[in-house]
């Protein structure tokens, strides 16, 4: 008997599983399938995406539905349109040998009329996002009267996105529910509340340790001054020529801005964020899936639930504020037993975040040096040579041109031809990286604390350390006596100077005054914006604290400018 049959799955499903190439059930499948097949047990599965949870609930649902009865018997609610479509696709694969079983997606941003029409034809399983589902219920376009099984997939994410009321509404409106199955990566208090309010003695299954990161993921981080973040991103992408990855930013605006800059510099990248129409998002996703785009840049919400095969790298352009989000992001790689790399670009004030992540994921994070320009060129060169050697010459009529080619190159040596080929491919890289600056934040006392005990540093051609970490300290004559507390003070200096929070380090707010650590490159801008202004009638003084009241120039730290990268193709 095959391992899936042993779990109690019927022959049609087992055959489909074999076609998919699944050989052994994943831990969540092993534990959940026998419980869920009973059809009457409530269930909470603490498992992340990438653990095989879709099959863990999808297979039992397909087995439990009565195909001869054409009305919704099962409802799967999930946070995003992408996940909704993905679950439907997966169900499509699983029910390959089950005649007549129908699963329909219901999600916002697409024609509701078409979806209503599809439901009217009769379905067994509805896969829905909360907003559109509520819309359908209110229009009486969906009949939940006979729904026996409700699955809440990625419940924590739905709650994070503010769908609490919608979920309550759905659960209250499925009155003939025989069982409720909830899957969540984390046991948020709201997740607990749902299980308490709507479930009867749910069986709880946790896969691995809660929130443990996939062991196949290598976690790497690079430390750079805040103003070099973008340049570091480019360098890391250039250093990994075979990269097929997703870059995460905190905000839509960042995703948009970085995409525009990278596209201008001819990188193969598109953005996925909430401001795109559904059609645009579908197009981007489809191009990415087909590997027509090398890089996707996304916000967390937009990328939720994306399951794309073969992602080699995840890049955190910035570390997320919420550490849980890190596991969601990194989980986009190393899927189905493959390995992957999760890269984080940090600045030296984020030591504590790396330590928290190590603790939370129980994984080791490796600090690596940001590659030098030479490193990048060498890597690109070898990558190109591999490509050259692997070139498929079986399809063209190369033989016909061979005599002419031989004549043309008769007086040039093989070495010379190779040199010219390399020059064609590399001159732009060599030129661009000729005097590339060292992007690593310099070692100082903060970094030493940062390194911890298990630091694994791969040093390459690193020059000598200076004690400059790219920050300077500003003094300001405002404090708590002016009515400030930390958040309002931060808001005030950021609003006045029109700078972003990631340019700041530690803020030391005292009664009479405060010290602000700030990236050197923008210190001048902040001083110019604030010094001499009035706050509640009082003259505000701001100056550089560590350099004898010397006022920095507008250009601040004088970062060396790198000429614009040449077009790559
Ligand atoms: P999920 O957690 O449902 O997003 O699944 C993650 C990936 O694992 C999907 O690409 C599935 O096709 C794959 N998968 C699910 N179950 C198995 C299994 N038993 N063996 C191998 N791959 C699986």
C-alpha cells in the first residue's frame, strides 16, 4: 500500500498524487489527512506555506464531497486572489481522476457576473477571498446553506489584513457546518479567539516548531550604510547572475521607486503591489512564473501566498518590522524540498533584529561581506563562460556559415576571439565596477555587538577597517519638557526634514534636549530643515554633536557618486 493510501485517501486521489510526483506525505499531510477525513472533527493546523498544507486539506475535502449533489459543500476562505487561484489550480490537479468534481474561485477585482454565472452552473467547492465572498452572500448569489466544511487558510494573514468581521460573518452564516479547519502560520490571539468561538474541541497539529524556518534556507545578511542600500541591492543581484527571485520592500512607494530605477538601468524586474489592477497583477505573475522576468519586487500583502517553483533568492530590501513577516517572506523560496537563499540588507543599527530572528527561527544567520566590484566581474565572467559552453547549437544552420566564419577569423587566434567575446559581454560591467566603492558598513563597537557568537564571516579582499559606520550624532535643544515623547519627536524631525526613518539610528530623548543618530549623507539636510526654526515660539537649535558644532554641508557625508550603469544588453 502506498503511503497516501495508508492515510485513507481513495484511489483516484492517490493516482493524481502519483502523477504530481509526491512520493511521501509531508508531516502536515501525515497528521492532518486522517483527522480531516472523518469530516466531523474541527482542526487547527499550525503550518506555513511550503509545508504541503493545501494538499493536506484539499485531498480530504475532495474525498468528502458528494459529487452527485451539485451545490457548495465546502468553502475555502483565503487572504488573497493569488492564493485563491493557486488553491483552485492545486485542486484541479488533485481531482484529475474524479469525474464531475467542480471547484470555483471567487475573488475581487474580476467580473462578479462571470463568477455568479459559474456558481449557478453548480459547484462543490468554493474557494474565496473574504471581501468578494461577503459581496456574494449579500447578493444571495451563493448558497452556503448546505456547506458542511469550512477551511480558513492562512488565517493569521486574513486577520492581519483586517478580515476578522468577515470571517465571523462567514462562520455565522454556515449554519450546517459539520467541521471547521483552520490553517495558520502563527497562533495569534485572534486565531485562538476564532478557535474558541467557532470550534468544538479542535484537534491542534503543529508542524515542526512553531515559526521554525525551513532548514533548506540559507539566511545571509549584509550590512551597509542606509544610503547605500540601493547600490548594495544592485551589487548582490549582479553577483548572482542566475538569480530568480523576489525582492521585498516595506511600502508600495519603495517597490515602485526601486523598480523604476532598476528598469532604467536595464534590470529584468517588475513590481507587484496593491496599486496595480488585478489584470496587471495577473500579467506580472504570469510573466514571472514563466521566467520571462528574473526579479519580482513586492510588498508583503501583494506577495502573500505566492507559490512559484524554483525561486532561488528572497531579498529583504529592508528587514520587516514584524519579525513574523520574515518567515513568510523567506518561505517563498526552498519549496518542496529545494534549497534557497534569503538575503537581508541591513544597517548596523539592526543588530537586535538579526538576533531576534535567529532566536525565532532557530536558524543561523550568516553575515557576508558585500562583494567588491572585482568579485562581481569575476562571477559574471564565469557565468558567461558556462553559458557559452552550454549554448545549444543543434537548431541553427551553423554548418552553412562555418566556412565563412573560419575564413573571417583565419588570422585571429582562438584566444583573441575569446577575448573579444568576453569584451562584448563584459566591458560594461568592468567599466561600471572599475572604481566601485566598498559598500560594507565599517566595523565599530555596534557591529561587534552585532556579530554575536555564531557569526560566520566570509571576508573577501576587504580593506582595512575604519571606525566609521556611516552615522553621525546631532544635538537638538528640544526634549520632553517641550511635550515630546519618542514617537512624536521622531514624527516631528522626519516631517520637518522630509526624510525616512531608516536614515536614523538611536534617538536619545532627554528632558531638555535630544541626540539623534543619523546617516551622514543626510545630516546636513536635517540640520538645514530644522536649525533656526521655531517650535511653539522657541528657537530650535540643531547641530552636529560630535564635531564641535561644525555644520555639515548640504551634501552631507560626500558619498562618492558612481556613474550610471550602462545598458546591459
Ligand atoms: P503548500 O504548502 O500547499 O503551498 O505546498 C508547497 C509545495 O509543496 C507545493 O508546490 C506542492 O505542490 C508541494 N507538495 C505538496 N505536498 C507534497 C508532497 N507530499 N511531496 C512533495 N511535494 C509536495
